[in-house]
C-alpha cells in the first residue's frame, strides 16, 4: 500500500517525460510501457493508446499531453506526455516543469530533429535528468552508432550511455524503465507546507467538464477540498481527484511529488490554465510556483464558411473548441468578399492547421481561411500606435515606424542542404546567427527571421528544398523595424479585402504580380473585361486583364441533345450559385481557396 | 420504361394537337470519324436483325410499335428525318420502305418534309433519284470543309470538290431543298480556310447551311489526340471569330439565320423537322439510341443495334429509359430552345426574378432592341455567341 495514490512516499516516485519528434515512435514506446507495467492487458491494447483524439491518431502526433501512473519494481513512474510541436513550446515547458527526468527519444534511422533539440534544451535548462534513447533499432535503415555519437555530442555523455530500444518489438524497454527508476531523481517537496500544485494540462471532457492535470509540489490536495487558482483567485470545489493508470482512478488525495487529475465542475479550460498554481482555500500558499504565462496568439487568420448559411455552426464549433483550447482566440469579422466569419488567433501555423482541420472534420464545415497574418505594431507620425492583426486594419495615414515580430529559428539538416537553406532564409530577410556541425554530415543553422516570413509557406519550401530532411524550430525573439506595405488586390477597380496582404516593400511587386496572375487563371472569363490590379495605396504595381468571354454556346442542340443540354445548363447554374459576387464579378469559391493557399499547395491543387 | 413502351397519361394528353414527326437513326458508317461520338458502327454484321441488310425490317417493327403505343390518335406525320451514322449506306429502297411504313401506319401530312443525311461520297445520281422516287424531299450533306487538310483532321473520306458535285446531282435529280453541314475551328484550320469552305458551300447553291463549331467530345479519338498534344484544343475566341465570318458571308449570300447554327435562303428552306424539336413538337425516334419526345416525356432506345433488334424481335419496346419532365424542366427547355431561334422568346413568360438579367442583357447588347420593344427576347449576333450564358441568367 506504500504506493497507493495520496500515500506514496516521494522517494518511490519518478516523474519523467518523453521528448521526441512527431514520428519518432513516442506513442508506440508508451504503448510498450503500458503493457510491460501491466496497466493495460495485451488484449485491450490498441495502437497509440494514449492519443485520444482521432486527429492525433491519424496524423501520428500528440497535441495534448497526459500523465500515466505506472507501477514498476516497487516504484511509481509517472509518465508525462509532452506535445511535440513548435507551436506548443509553453505547454511543453510546463510539462517539463512537472518532471525530474526526461527521456530523449530519437529515431535511430533519422537522428535528432530541430523541435526535439529545442525541447531538449528546454529540459536541460529545467535541470532534468536526461536519458538518451535511440528508438526503432529494429529498422534496417537504423544507424544507431552514428546517431548515438550525435546525441552524445549534444548532451555531453558517452555514446555508450545512449540506450537502444524498439518500441515496436519491445527490445530494451524493460531496461529503460529500470534506468528511470535508478537514475531519475525522486521529487522533493514539503509535505507539511500549504498545498501547491502545478497545472501542466487541462482538458475538456464532454461528460466530466474540465479535467485538470497537476503535479503536487508541496502539501497535498484532497477530494471535497476547496481550491484556489493563484493567477485568477477563482475558487472551486474538488469534486474528484485521482490518477490516470491509464484510465482515471479516483483517490482521496494526492501528495508531494504525485501526478494526477482534478475535476472541479469547471466548463472551460480557461478557468484552469496551464502553468497556474492550485492551492487550498483553507490553508493557502503565499507564493505561486514560477513560470506562469498566458498563451498569446502569434498568428491570425480569418475563417469563413464557404456556405454563408453555416456561420452559426462555425460560431458554435469555435465555442466548443475553445472549451479545450485555452490558446484559441476569435472574434466576429466581416469581409466584403467572404461575408461573415471570425478573426482567429493561433499559437502558430500548426495550431492554425489543427483548429481548421478539427472544424472541418469534427463539425463538418467547409472553410476558407485568409492568408495568415502576424501582429504588427504601427506607429503613426502623430505618435498614435495601432496594432494590426489584419491587413484591413493597416492605417493609410503617415506612418512613422512599423514593428514586426521576430523569431530565432533553429534548422537541423544534412549538411548538403546548407546552401538551399541559407538561400531560403536570406530570401525571407533572415540574419544568420551561427552554424554548428552536430556530426560529420549534420548541421544546426540558426537564424533570426521575421515571423511573418515563416508563416507564409516557409515550412513547405524548407521541406521541398531539402527533400524533407530539414527540420525547423523557432522561438519568439522581440521585434524589428521593417519597411512594410499593404498590397491590395482590385477586381474591376474594387478592392477585395480577402486578398490584401502586408508584405515587405521589396516583395510587394512580386506579391502583386503573382496574385494578379493567379487570379487571372482562377477567375473564369465574364461577359465583360475584368481588370485585376495590385496596388499600394493608390499606386498600381501590377495589372492583368481577364478578357471578356466571347463564346458561350453549344453549337448543336438536336433531338437527342436536349436532355443532355438541359442538365448541363442546370449544372452550370448550380456552379454559378456557389460563386461569390465581387461587385459584378463572379468569383468561384475555389478561386479564394486556391489564391489564398500557399504556392506549393496551390500548384498541387492545380495538378488535380 | 415498361416493356410495352406505353407512355404515361400526361404524355398522351393533347396528342395530335402538336405537330408530329419521325426521326430514323441508321447506325452504320464505313469508318468512324475521329470527332464523332454518335451511336454508329462500322461492322456490316452486328447480329440478327441488326445488320445492315436486315435493318429496314427491324426499324419498321418499331414504327409498328409506335402505332400501337400511340393508339388510334390522328397523327399525320409532318416531318421525317433520317440521320446517323450514314443513312445512305443502306440502299435507297430500304430507306423508302421505312418511310412507306411510316406513311402506312400514320399517314404523311400533305407537303411533309422528308430529309436524309448523306455523306457526299456515299451517293450518286441514281441513288439520289431513288431517294426522290421513294418520297424524300430534302438531302443534307456532311460537307464539313472545302480544305483537304481540314477534312483529313476530321477523318472525312470525301474529296474537297465532292460536296458541290453532290449538291448539283441532288438538284439534277429534282431535290428543291439541299443542306450543307459545315464544321469550323477544327485544329489546323485558319480563317482563310474557313472562308474558302463557306465560299465553296455558297457556290454549290444549297438553300440551307448548318455550321457547327467543332466540339471535342470525351472519349473520341480526337479528344485523345488533343490530350496527347498531337493537335491543339480548339479555342473559343477563334470559334467566335469564325462564327462572325460565317454569319457575315452567309448573310451576304442571301442566307439568314433562324437558329444559332442554322441559316436558310427562305422560310420554305428552313428545316421543319429541326424546328419541330425546338418548338416542343412530338416525335418518335426509331433506331438504336434514338431519342423520342411526346408531350413532355423523353425516352431513348437501347444503344446497341443487336440489343435493339432482339427487343423488337420479342415484341417489346427497345426503350432503354425515359424521363417525365417537370413543369420547371419544360419551362427551362422551352427557353433554352426557343431563345436560340430568330423568333425568340416572349418576354412576358420570363420569370419576374430574371428581370434584372433581361435588362442587363439588353444593355450588354445580347438582346435585340427592336423585338424587345414588341415583347420578345431575340438574340443579337453577340447574343447568339453567348446564348448559354444568357439562358443561365434568365432561368
């Protein structure tokens, strides 16, 4: 009973997480651990047991972290899952904060990736004990010796210290669990002090409301106790407390070093935010655990239903998603071209993609998203400051300065792609910070780049120029002054708000030319000539013409053709209904979708 | 489609009040042209009742079936049209026998128009005399072009001079009405080629010309050649130019348009059979794949001649499927067909919701102002080229 929740001796607890790139086999390794420790029977096992959302399972990535309590060799192991992607750095840092050790899991056929490296640095700066592990050693393409050396060079161990496992076959997993018990430090805390627990995840469950995952640092939390969120002062009654193993197991309390969950009847994850400290109302702590931060959107985009009638459904869907996504921000927005929609703020590009995909998949919505936009601070000559998250907010008056957000980017790649990567980064107004060889043929390149340049098809370009081998991670890194302009696109003299973009002055011409060309291809000829112009303010920088259609008639219409022709016309009429009217110009939905998608994906669509 | 071929009650309503005609499909050709997607076969043997030699008897079976289905209604036949395929691959006597059967079952109206399509190379003076003797009043030749290189792309087998000769032979045999079919914007044809074709057609002296822009139909050899890049895709702007050339040259020569793709020298020279299609008349379509229409029901026969013949051999209808048009379908079809005619469509019958579109069409020069003032929507020259767009706007 020494390891019963709420009564576990901290000396027997090992809290660890797994840091890995998205397809390096973290979930499969976790599956093996669940089996070996006996918490999941073999026949109940399904692949990637811990990934709950369908989208996670299908994309093979874990968006939300989760903690599982595993009994092993008289000890309690709490495995805290961490999100693996660039947009969720803050959530990762909170998960790391809940641990004393981290398993650095690297695919033995691919080596370490940029995001893993970034998270490794986070783990090292959080002073975690790092256990380097090469996974997938069963693969024929595995090069464990090569990558063991690479990892050793990064964390300062000997290549022989790097464990070798196969999540698929189970080889080495037992040894890894033993290693965790022997080497990860036990948590240390004051059992008699006022309770302090770190929230490292918060998940909305349809049946239970918000489930909050915590790591108890000091004191203990109990069922029926009233708790207080230290950042907001909000109080709640703990309706249920327990551990996950791997399904929820209620307990009476959670003590020092323990990891588990709380249910308080809260309906919105915003009321139990990641990074916040939970304490007891009766005996409150005076100081919160450090490091709490509020997730701030970095990237904005307009989301519009393709069918305007779906607007209420979109609102409802966003409301539901927000219950489970504290970082998602949105407010209603109207576009002359696209109708009613929402301006949405995201942590980054992946976050944006995930939200969009969930809206389409789980709520069956068809959406147009406008080009992503970062946050610009525009200072006018009269000293007034305007925050621009949407090209339509870009002021037209005398501008003194424009500040754009910057990031520090780390790129890992085989060294033969250095040239291609540098070319890409220079083309995106990057400044080289440095470059290091991780091994003989792998290199880490560091740049500062404007975030605005990264959110626009940078990742696709990086992948295509390096044949998929390069990986990218970035962190916000202040602002810089930039010479930016708003480029408008006009159809028949009328600006189409959905196509406006804020771009660097030097790239305005290229953007205008490209957009005008694209639209010329995408918009069918009308009964009148349609000029397409790209303009900065009143100055036209590019122009294309869609010539008037001259022939739209089928020559033959005899006895046998009549039904066919009627059906064809009806089909064409249906197509017409799906057009958006911009002034007198009929613009197909697909034109918006294609024009607003990045070059690579637009070309792909065109091929189909 | 019931095996008896019986028509729904709605179709039989008003039978005899509308003009009635026959279309007879002859599904044989010597070779298949690369652009053609019609229901036609080049083999001489296609199975019992379906081969060329047996075809007339099989078709006559369907004429008799038509009489059974349509009952005792008084239905004098105003127009008969033999199309294909190449009807003139059958001996004139076979075509005449089918026509005679139609006359026997229904009676031909006084002055009935009886047309057959013919390839210029498939007839000679004796053949044409045979047709006239058999009761035919009109011949329509597939001339397509007067340029050898264009005829080659189209896989036509006649020489460039043959159509004019055929017209002379038809006139000599005593035919008052002769049509020439032309095709424009064939890959490789330029404006001058097209002018030359028109000039040759006019020179030959027909009283009717049909001119069609080449349509690249899916699944044809032509479509495959274009896909492979062997031939360029016909361009719509080029087709528009050719249409304007055609209308100007034909008008100059005394032809006036009465349907988007049809010109005639006089009221009498117009093809009454096609006008019957376009004005909601009734007709029975005889032959494999043939379409018929009676009182808002459209049906079509099984496509393969063997399947067609075997159905008739067992006394059942060769009808494959049919559709009974809704009121809305019929309104749509009426507008779609009548707007293409020089008589146009009554403004009063255009839906009130389309009034803005009507005004816009007038403003854009798609509808003629004169007839508009007297209550009719009639296409201008520009409007003829954009007829489909206008129809979509007005329905």
